[in-house]
C-alpha cells in the first residue's frame, strides 16, 4: 500500500514537473529571483522598524570594522584595504570640517578620473553629510560651467590631471565656490587639497554629521550622459544608491569575487553598481583609470578577476581585437552591464568562453529596472505577474510624427500588443518615486507623463522604446530621440547601424535623421569611420543597405569622419551631427548622396545640395 502510494506520488511529481517545464519554463528562475527582491525589501524594512537608516556608507564602515585588511581597491598594482580607504576618507572629512565652511546637506562637486582618491573624496564628503555631485571629466568650457551651476556646489574638488580644464573656467565660476586641487602646487585661485591632507588627522568625524534624515534624502547628483543636449543632474537618494548597490548581489556575486571596473565612476554604472556593489558584498574591485581593449584580458588574468562590468560597446571593442592564444584561459564567470547586441553577445561567448552575461536595463534617474536573470540572449529582462506587483510599468503607443505618446479620442494612452515596440513608462508612486533633477523643475516635469490611463496618474517617461515578446521577455528597441520618421515609416537607427556595420571596412557608424527642406520627417544619414588601412567602397555600402533594409530606412546621406564624439559611457553623440545636417558649405568632412540611378553613393557637391534643397532632385 505504502509502495503504491509513493509510486503514485512520484509519478504525480514528475508529471507536474513536466507540465511546469512545458507551460511555465521560467517559473523557478522567476521565483528564485523574486525571493532575492523580497529579501532585499525585508532587510530594508527591518532596518526601518529598528529606527536605523543604513546607507551605502554605513555598510562600507561595517566592512572596514569587520575585515579591515581585506583589499577593497586594487589600482595600478597598489592595494587599498577597507581600512586604508576608511582612514583616507577620514582625512578628507577632517580637512573640510576644519578648513571650510561646509555644512551637512551642502553640495560638493567632484571632477576626477577613475582613481582611488575619487572614492576617498566621495566617502569622506559623505561622512560630513554632504551631497556629492559627480562631474563628467569629458565635459569642457560652457558645458562644464552649466553642470557646476546646475548643482550649486559650495566647493569643487579637482583631480591633478584635470586642473587645466578648471583653470580655463575659473574666472566664470560662481564666487561662493571654493576650488580644491589634488596637487601640491595648484593654479592661483585654488586651494591645495593635497597639502591639507598631508597634515590631516585620520580620526573619524562624529557620526552625527552623516546620519541621514530619510532614505529619500539626496546623497548624490549624477549627470545624464547628454547625448541630446546639455547634461542634467539626476537626484540620487539614499534609497536609490542602496538599490543600485544591490545589483551585483542580485546577479549572484559574492564577497569572494574580484570585480573589474573600467567604466567611469562619474556614471551610475561605475559608482553605484560597481563601487557600491562591492561595498554591498564586501568584495574587492580592480579599478582601471580608462578602459583598454588591449590590456583587458591581461588585467583579468593578472588580478584573478571573476566579474567585470560592461556596456555593449566595451564587449564589441574586445571582439574586434586581434585573436590570441588562450583567450578562454581566465577566471571570469560573470559580466554585468547593459547595451550588448545579440550578435556581439554570441560572438563574445564563442570567443571568450562560458561567461554568464547579466544584462540589465535602467536609467540613472529612473524608477524602474529590468534584470535578465535567465541569460536569454538579446533580452534586457523578463516580466511576470510577480514583477508587476513591484513595478507598475507599461509599453504604450507612440506618435513618431508628433514625437509624443499617442492618445485616443478620450485623450488616454493605450498599450501596444506583444511583439510591437512601445514607449516604456513606469508609474510614479510612494513605492517607486521619481526624484527628478537639480535646477529647474521644468527638466523634472518634462520626464513625467500626466493623466495617462486615468485622471491624476503620473508616469516616468523613460524615453526608450521596448518590445515584449510572447514569453514576456523584454528587448530594447531604440531611443525615441534616435528614432525618426521618413516616408511615413519609423526608422530605428540601431537597425540601420547594425546592417552597415557588417561591412569589413567600417570601424564605427552613427545613424541619425536630418531635416530636408520640403519633406515631412527626416532623411536618414550615417556618419562613418573607416578601419585603418581600409578604403571606402561606396557601391558596397549601397548594395548592403538596398538588399538588407526597407527603402525608407536606407540612409540618403553619408559623412566620413576621422573621429566620432562619444559620451563618457561610449554612447555616440548625435546632437551636433543632427544640427549640422548635410550642408557641404558647413561641413568639411567628405559627404555622399544616395544615387539610385548609379546604384552607388556619389559625392555631395554644392550643386547637388542646391538641387536637393530646391526640390529638383527627389529623395
């Protein structure tokens, strides 16, 4: 009797398992990931019930006390233990406490390259309760002044290698901003922070300085990358910093991992996910001043790296490196990041071994994120019933002609069907707030959609078009700013770039839309950089686009450049290119026009340009 009962139970269990695998293949992946999310929420709630507000800094100090001699940062061969970083940041806090008028809540702007002192400054100022604004060191002149004025700092800390940039704008800085340089000898009008640190005490400042009033209080300003204009200072709360720092842990990283960070620390990926992620784990990070494709794998082997951070372009650069022996001879097991194309993803795994690619999606200032915990190639994550309980998001129809969400006769937005691209929006509420930007409220308001599905509701507009497939996997489709309309059709710039980028003489490509007199929408244009020692083949480009793209998606114009402007996170700058258009009188780079009669691209002369503008040549 017992045997037959056990046999029946076993058969039933096997049957249920088969049904689950057939109908709900990702159930257990979703379930275990959900448990991690719930665990993080419970932990935060427990701290709150105890009356404790535990921040990223508090977690770092806990590690410094528990494992003082463990390496926290490895930089150019030098090791900085948790205790080293704690003491150095104490010295920073002491300098500003004793030699400045800084008070709790004041903002300090930080302009530094990737180096240990970036972290020392960040943590030291946080120990005083200051808000730290991370400035992009690629920004210059008026754009840099704009960033500084936006976050209204009382002080500006500048790395030794960036003093010249600030010296240029020194006369135009607000008078109440004191400038501190990380060098013994600094230009007139600056204070040598290095000299002050040499005599500063390592004693910790009173804890009262750093105690946060709320997890919603501001701790950082991180500037958006500025692909379509001047950067905006995103407000980062203590809660957002904690959530960002949990990313590595959520993907399965542990305290035993060694994390390689080559992304700039002024960006949320490097600072919150990278440095903050190591703090959450109590792990070690290998910090690189600047990404180097040629040195990447040598560094991974030298420092026994097990996890690295990426953006899509980084992986593509690695795949374009000359092949070497022993490329799979390393200890890397995880790669965490965003923006990797499916073809590069496959190529990367084939070439460099069984590395789990942990793709994620999220904006610096956003109130929603996706994490691809299943490893599905090309996807940024997956949604399900459980996920919707935590994050209320929708993909809505978008009007590309008006460049705004499409609304029906009742003025409500509507959701797209599965398989169709839609604008990703996320509900703003107490559970998932949007903290906006420093400076003018107009910037914050412009990122919000009001009265979307009903009167009074508010949603964060990510500005990203996504597609949800039948299995509920989500895929990034394009930025709405990078998507243009031509001949009544929507053109995705990434699709066009991928097709042209397959040609063996193309090094880099940037696709965008340009306005043409007398035409609705924008005509496609591609800016191209050729590979070294390769020549331009205009007929091949023509053949490639005509055979692989719809007629409306084929770029009408080409521009050949020697260098392409990018943001600090390797995103291609389009704003200036769009502004310049295709006028040969304004552009010194070689320009070409698509000639269907000659089945090639031909030089865009001034005469040809005038004929296009007069409507004598039809596009």
